C-alpha cells in the first residue's frame, strides 16, 4: 500500500481538481414563443425547428 511521504500543497491539490466544476447548460430561445430551451429539443409550446409537432 502506498504511504504519503510529503504533504501535498494547496496549489498542487487545486491544479489536480480544476475540472471539478459544473458547466452551465447551453440554452437557446424558441423562435415562436421566445422561451429558453435546450438545443435540438422540443419546446414547451410544442415547436421544433419552427414546426408545430
């Protein structure tokens, strides 16, 4: 089993954890109602690519 020989500095620990964050989802406006929605998804009003489904 590996045993730690030295203390890991705060900077080194932070460099290792830079990707531990949440990314905000991409949102686009619906052309028909103007509400924000995920791209390539049907809007709450029922439109997809300016067509009523």
